[in-house]
C-alpha cells in the first residue's frame, strides 16, 4: 500500500530545498521518494491544494428519487427526526427494496442534506474569562478509578472546583451531592487559595444549592447563607445547558485521567483510609497547579483576601430516641445504645457520617445512609433486651440486621435445621449475646470451626471455646493459731 504524501512532508521538502538546493537530500529529509519529490518541487503545490472534489459515485445510490423526495419533504416538516428512525420506517414500507446494510449510506445523505438545506443550528460563543471573577463547582462520579479502602471498594464522588481563568483546581472526596459535601469542597478550595472570587457558579440540578420542588429552581436559604458568609455572589447555568459550566465539566475527565495515571505510578489503588486517599488527590493536584503559576498569580492578585472563619461542615438536629432504641435522621433509621431510650440527643449530619451526641459528649459515630427508607442497626445495641425476649426475634422488623456476617447467618440456618424454631432462636441469641459480651471475631472463629468439623454450633459448645479462663486461685495451707503465740507477742511489746 502506497502511503499518501502529507502537507507537512512537502513543507519540509521545500524548507530543505531552500537551505541547500539538493533535491535528493531534501527528499530523504522529508521521507519522500525522489520522483515524487521532483513532482512537488516542479508544481510548487501542497497535496491539499491538488485534491479535487469527487463528483462520481463508487456504487449505485439505492435510494430512488421518488423515495428521496418524500424523505426531503419529511425532513422539512419534522427536522428533529433521526435518520435511523426514518430509514427503519422506509424498510417497513418497502422491505423488498431496502435492507439494514444501506443504513450508513442513508445517514450520510441525510447528514449532507441537513448541512446544505436544514434549519439553522444553535451557535455557541466562546467566553473570555477574567482573573478572579468566578469559581465553578460541580460533582462527578469517581468510581471509574477503582479505588479501595483496605480492600473494600470505595463508591464516591468528587466535589470539583475550578478557577476558569487559570484552570486552578481542587477536588474533595464525598459520597453525595449534599449541601454539606458542597460546603466541605468549596471551603477546602477557598482556604487553600486564601482568596475569594466574586462569583460562585454551579448547575441547577442539585438540592444542595436550589429549591427543586417549587418549579422556579431558585437558590435555597442555606446555600445563600453560605455564599453570604464568604461574600460570593451565587450564579447558575441555564436548565439543560451544561456547556455553560464548561471549564469544570471539561476538566472532570482530565482530573480522573490524571489521577488514574498517578495510581498506575503508585502501583496500588488501595489506601489505608479515605483521609489517606484525599491526601493523594491533593498531592496530584498540587503538581498540576504548579504548571499554571503565571495565570494563578493573576487570579490571586484580582481576588479578595479570605478573612472569615471556616463554617461547620455538618448540620444539627435534635431527635428523641424511640422505645425501639432507634433514631430517624434524614428519612433513614439508625440504632443507638439502649441506655439513651427516651432521651433527646443532638445529631450532627455530615456528608458521609452521622454523629450522636448526648450531654455534650459523642455517643456514636456511623456511616451515613444515602436515599430514603434505609436502616443501620447494630445488634450490640439491642441484643441485651432481645436475649431476654427471644419470642420477639422471629418477626423483628430488623431481623436480617442480627446477622453481622455470613458465618452468623449460616449458624442460624444450621440451628434451625437441627432443632425447633424456639430452641434455635434462643441458642442463636445467646451466641449473639456472647459475641457482644466478648469479641465477635473469636465467636465467629469458633462457629466456623464447629461447622467445618460437622458439629451443630450450639451455644454451650461455642461458650466452651471462647469463654475466658478464670484466674488460678493458689492453694494455701490452713493457718493454725494458738493463744500462747499471742501471749508471747504481748510480752515482747510490753518489755
């Protein structure tokens, strides 16, 4: 196959000829055959200038003139119809004439018609960004990076902030598009800069910034309060016009690709903690931002100094603990220690965590559930009462939450298969109580050993394997005391 000569090769050829005038040497430098080089030197034209528009067809057009006239008329009346839909309709009307193999030819003809006779298309206007004018913030899924925390897959998003003039950027790991996630991400970016832009720009599809239920999509009160604290003016893009947030949108993929490359260099996608992973992201972005020094300096000179304090990255509410030893927070249910039943507790709601405080002290910290109608029940909070009321276990609303691992689920199934439901429930609850009283890992190891050796994991057998041994009591000889000893002692004291 003969390779086509490019404009770049011919330019190189002409450049070499200007230097020394040696045709053979110039052809070699331009990676071109001598005869071909001679032709281009003689004509003095680039390959692109010699090409002519093809006016012939390599094969017969399968679309008849009558059918094409109908297609043109349809496109004029309904210009938004897709070429594929129109062709499928033609195939239904005339199956003997048209087949799926002709689709690409039909699509090319429709594409050409639209370019020459179709309705005007929307024009986009590139904007000139001013230094320090705005910060754009948007959320993006980052699961594609395949990051794990101690071997467990991390499902997460990133709150991504960008200064459009310099493309300075920052990213914060989060699990949702909540106001708390936005507050954390934006504050991280602002406090790294130490400066504040005039505007803060977001899209209008998230409840973190907008009232989505009233149809007007205005900014919500909490977001406006956040903006007032930093002295930024909130602004948003038009509905359905994501290109207006173009800088941060276009940098999403660049950010993830950069992180992916550094993960390859690191040799592992596993991290000790989310905080460790966050530090990795900050290290990668610090290197990227270091390449934008000149424009970042212009941004910094144009922005106001940051003089306000950092806002708390959580919201608070007061909730009373139910008689079921649970609290309901953001439409989800969480269990708490039963000693708090009936008490009013203070709940701190972070982007990724829920904290329960009572009497000014932290009582519980758990991962926050997303969505609605979920529950997070810790068997340790209820087992002390449940073991005394085994009859409640069978139809307990959170029955499945009483199996902390698959081994405990298997244990319960084994007990049910070997005894009555009442005895199985009582045996299992005692085992669960033992796990809460001692160590779950030791009880689990005992259960696995019993089942692997074909034994039914009864409570007594498990207790014998994990119960702590009591201290050894030394054997002492009986002490014999006589009155003569006391008399002798008294004599010594008085003398």
